[in-house]
C-alpha cells in the first residue's frame, strides 16, 4: 500500500536536519519500497496532507527541509517510491494468483525485515539495532498498522479486485490524513475539505462496480479499510518516539507487520492445503520482487523521505502510484479500463492534488506563528541597536 502518508509537513519554511544517527547514505541506497514507514508496504504510504512537520526532538523524528533545498537523494528516493510502489500492485495481484493473501504478505515482510536487520548489524554492528522498549513498541505499532492492517488488507482485497482499481482506492490515503489531522485539533483549510469531499465522491464512483455486483464488494471494503489503517499508521509515526536509525526502524516495522500477517493468515486457516509446489513460477518471482524492491528498496526510501523531505511532497506518491498501477495492469494483465474506473480515478486524484497543493502552499499555523514571532524579535533587536 504503500506510506501516503506520514503526516505532514511540508508547508513549513523551516529547514530541519536529518537525525544525526541516520546513515549518511540513506537517501538512495535505502530506498526501500513499500509503504515503510513508513510504508514498508509499498502499496500505500501515506503522507500527511495536513502539512505538519514536527521539529527534531530526540525521538528519531526530524522536520523536513524546505522544498527549495531538496537534494538529489530526495528526488532519487521519490522516483523509486513513484515507480516501484506503483508496480507493487501488479506484483501483489500476480502473487495472490497461487499464494494465500496474508501468508504471502507475511513471507514478504518477514524475509525483508530479517535481511534489513542483517544489513544493519553488518554495517553498524549490534549498536545499530539497539533501541529502547518505547521505541520498539512504537515501531511495532506502526508496522502493524501499515503492513498488517494497511498492506495485508490490500493483498486480501486484490484477490478479487483488479490491481489498477486497488491502487486508485488506495490513493485516498492523504484524504484520510486531513480528517485525522482535524481530529487531532488542527483545523483544515476549506480547500482541503473540498479536496476530501471530492475524493470521497471519486471513491463512491470507484465503488460502483462492487455495488453493481461486477466486483466482489468485500474486496473493495477491505481496501478502503486498508487506506484508513495505513493513514493511521503514517499519522502515528510522526507523533510517537520511533527508533533513530531509519534502517533499524524499517526492519522492526517489517518484522512486526510480518508477524501480524502470519498470525492472521494462520487464524484464517490459509496454511491448510498450501503446497509450495502448487505455487506458480510467476507468483514466486512476484514475491521476490516485492521483497527486494517493494520492501527493502521502496519501503526504506519512503521511511527516509518521511524524515528528509516535506511530507506533503512525499504524499504526491499517492497520485503517481495509481497511474503507474493502472497502466501496468492494463498492459500486463489486460485489466479493463472501464468508464467508472477512469472517471472515479480522475476524481480521486484531483481531490488528492487539491489537498496536497493547498497543504504545500502554506505552513502549519504554529510554524507561521513562530515565524512572525521571530520577525518581531528581530525588529526589536534592531531597534535596540
């Protein structure tokens, strides 16, 4: 799903440094792919359309730098998230052709989490994985919300929903972020509310095939619930104390999310009758792609972007991924481009564009207030001089 969206940011004019304990090569090499915490999943991230950015406070979070100061690493990571996460919907659709939904998600994230943890241990030693109990709990919570509730439900939904339609439904994540931000006490702008309403209209149009019976309603409901869970995880990750090392944080999120998917898969009885020999070669290849590119590359890239770039800029993945997913579904799986899909998708993307553009256009109230206060202080100092 991949991980619009960690809430936020971006409108602030205050540049914020990446935490000192974040690996220096994080930007490009770590691009992980899926909704990491941020989207460790890759199918949905979420980015806070609200425009909030919290200052670094020693919790492992850092404020995003101003858009004008973004470097090549940020743009490289963005392209990775745009393209790789957009392609994960197709890969998931192919994987679940012959694999059980939650167990395939569990295999993906447990494998990716162990590999990433091993990378951290080799590169930084055991100290690189050291976190305190609150940080571990925070990473586990975000991992469960993003990768079990968010990605797991997307995988379940794609057993009956075309990959392109799934991606368009997931594009609604930034819209939920506006509502979560409002629930947190920050009043959204009128244009943001208009974007949310526009997006909800688009979701209704996209859901029309399910209402008409041509697509299983349960699959559509599962994916819409996944967007809410993903948005909640992205929102929470910016407001709780996460591990300072972005790679370690992603590894713990993926391990927690993988365990959550495993438990749900076992509870659903997906292990009964499962024989590896019955899994097709292309499903195995799709799972390998999801592990390496969707999780290790894109998820880590998303998690890093949540710290190094304005969150509203990161949120733009939500309306780029669907375009990539719809085109790939049409080209590779011959998924039909129906009128409701094209119309509903266009409306959702328009709503998300409105929300993100408005959020990027101005900083959060507290940031503007702080800026005005600084200006007044500067005038007072110059007057004294």
